[in-house]
C-alpha cells in the first residue's frame, strides 16, 4: 500500500508529504528542470522547444513563463480549458505507453500558485520528441507531478498532486492519468481533506495500491481514504460538534479497467462518503 499524504489541521495547518511505501508502486520519480535546460542525452533539444509544440505563443515574463493561446486545451475531465498558463519551471517523468517511451512535462506552479498547469506527453522515439497530447492538469492552487506508476509491464500512468491550505482547512487531491489511444485519459481522482472547528479536528490520509488484475490488460488501482476525527482540548461550549463521526473510518474503492468502455471504472462510490468541503 502506498501512503501518499496525510493532511493534518491544527492551530496552524501543515501539509505532510510521505514517501511512497512500496517500490512496486513506483515506475519513475518526477524531476524538476528549468525551461531552458536541454533534455538528458539530447543536447540539441530544450524543454522550451518541446513546450512550444503545445504553446506556440510561449514567452518569458521576468522569472516566469506565460502562454495565452493553447489550441484545443481541455481539462483532465474533458471539458474545455480557457488555455492560459503561467509557470516558473517544468517537472518531468518518463513512462511507457504500449511499450513506447514517453516523456511527460508538467508546468510547475509559480511561487504564488496558479490553478492551471499544462501536462504534455511526447513520443521519445522521434529524433525530436513529438507532442502526442496536452491537457490542463491543474488540480488546485499548487499542482505537482508526483511520479509514474506501472499499470502493466509496458504501460505506465502518472500521479499528479494538487493542494492548498487555508486557516481551517487543507486539501490534497491526487489524480491518476495515462495515455489511451493517443489521448491523456483520467483514471480517478481522490481527495484527502482536513478540517478544524472549535473542539474538533478531522484528518484524512490517502493511500493507493496497484494490484494485478488477472485476465485484464491493466492493473487495478485500490484507492483508500482513512479519516479520523478527534476531540481537541478547547473550551467551546455546548454547541461544539464534530464535522464527522468521532473516531476512525476507512473508505475504499477499487478501479478496474473495462475494455468494452475503454475506461477505468469502480463498482462502488465509497470515497465520496469521506468528509469533503461543502
């Protein structure tokens, strides 16, 4: 089981990222790079040149980069995106799609945050890596490329992390996506949410596990939220009530590949029962 994050809400919010617990869950860790850096092993190709395939009007703006016209850009959900993005650097990961080597680039959120991040995938078999598809993968105020996981020996998926904290809540959402029929396709999203009221605190820890699925092309993904609500040593009067039942609760859904639908589906909707924002 891979623990990805624990959101704890106290007097001040803290966001804790935990290392992946099992090597089997990890295909390739994401790396950071400057936009003007060259690709490892390809000194004639920069990340800037690759990004321009998806963002023709990419321009430098002080320490950041901006693009306002990104043709055909859509969100991971499939809905059309407005298409503008500002970023400071890129995050990269390598994976496979039906045995083909693929490079993933995600525009890193600027220091102040931004709700749009472009994820672009490139065919690495070409002399100059060729754009396959791009989406707006922004999940929250800050979005990071976490890692790549193996769905089969020849196909991987990306794990994308979005998060932000405020005075009494914290959010950490994970999105899983892979390349299916030359299109970046969402597998699932899961939210670990934290909230604090006077006298009570609810924390959530997200976990996922990649499980072989006999007779199915891709592995199943087991997604779990462990929620715990505890009383705090505060005098809040008789009206103090918890946002969720006191104690620990566990919510799990298993997402399996459905060949007929060409999508991952779950027969249950237990994750939706965990505490979330109103």
